[in-house]
C-alpha cells in the first residue's frame, strides 16, 4: 500500500529535525512542542513570574508599575513540550491522547496557574507584585483519551478537552489568543464562559456534527470538583455555519451558550452566558490586465 503523501514525514536525522517540519515519531508516539521567547519594552510592566503561563504582565493591571525592558516569554502562546498519539482500536474508534507540560523558556520552570495564584499574595505590596497568572492551566495537562468517528461529518471525543467557548476564542480571535496582544487571550473569562477555570474540562464528552455549511457542537462535563473539574457539572451548546460567495468572501458565524454549577452558587444575573462570534474572510486576487 502506498504511503499517504499528506502525512508528515518522520525525522531521519539531526538536519531533518532542524531544517524541516518532520515529526519525532516512534511506534506511533510523537514528541512535539513550542518554544516562545523574546525581549521587549513596556511602559507599565511588572517583574516576571516564571510559574505563570504568560510569564509577564502584558496587559495593564494592578500588578503593573513603571517602564521596563525585560524578557518577554510566551508572548504568542505558552511554551510547552509533550507527547501525543492516535491508535485505532476497531469499531471506528481510536484512542487519542496528548500529554504536555508548559514551561518558562528562560528559567525552564514548569508553568502552573494554580501554583502562581497560590504563591502570589492576595493583596501584595506594590514592590512585590509580579506578572499575572492563568489558573485554568495546571503543571501537566492531558487532552482527550478517546475518539469515535463514523464519518468525516461527525466525531465524539471523551475526557479532558477545551470548552466550546475556548475553541471559539482560538478560531475567531484575530490575534490567535496571544498572551501579549489579545485581551481575550490573556484572561480566561471569555473562554470559561465567565469563570476562568472552566476553559478546560477534565471529565467530559464533546460531540461535533457538520452538514454542508452548517455545524452544531455540544460538550458535557460529568463529574465534579473531585475529578479535577472547575465545577460540579457543566454543558455548552454551539450552532454555526458559513455563508460562502458573499461579496467574494465567506461569512462565518457561531453562537455558544454555557451553563455550569459552581459552589457556592453566585447570584443570578439573568440566564446562562451566551457568546456570539462572526468573521468575514475574503481572498485577495490579482486583477488581470
């Protein structure tokens, strides 16, 4: 049987690893990762916190102080290293897993949102304030343990996954949910449906269905705090679609509603939070003379 031409090739040497996009794969398990490092200037900055996923306080907040030249880690995304794999087990079902750990590219300390929050005083003195934290990302996180796919139109995933609102942020944010350049990427209120920790669910089932230009999706978090979730139960439902050939472009629209059971229960504010995103894409073509 001929090899799939679209499949990424496996690295055959050191030069392949440095100069190409080959994969470090062994017996179906792939080593992957990203290093995001930089240097920059902020008019209102705070010292680095190597435990925090962003590392630096890129947006103006109470921790920021005066101007500062400093290292700029994880500006576009959290540096990380991990392993992943997909193994078909029959009946149109595969075991899919990804285990990764975020880290600070300069100190090489593992990123820990909860650890950063725990070690940062609630009301620190101005001289002791450091860059912010992102509590939905633990030291080591794993994504998806099972996928069932009967066709290219639909599939279902199980266990730890991103919420639908987080998928929406990654899909629609023009800044790619960058820590340094995107307010909705820096903080987790949007992706968590109002609660930062709900950006990810540890025990959940996610279902997606695409029919033509329309799509629907749903995620259900079963289990509660004892299973490392941020609530005692949660669900999200999303609907959307694409409108092609609209002024030589494509208009994409998605709406997501979310509900979670958080203890102690916060005061009601008029129903579950609902997010709506839209994007218009137009390809620029060179006119012929």
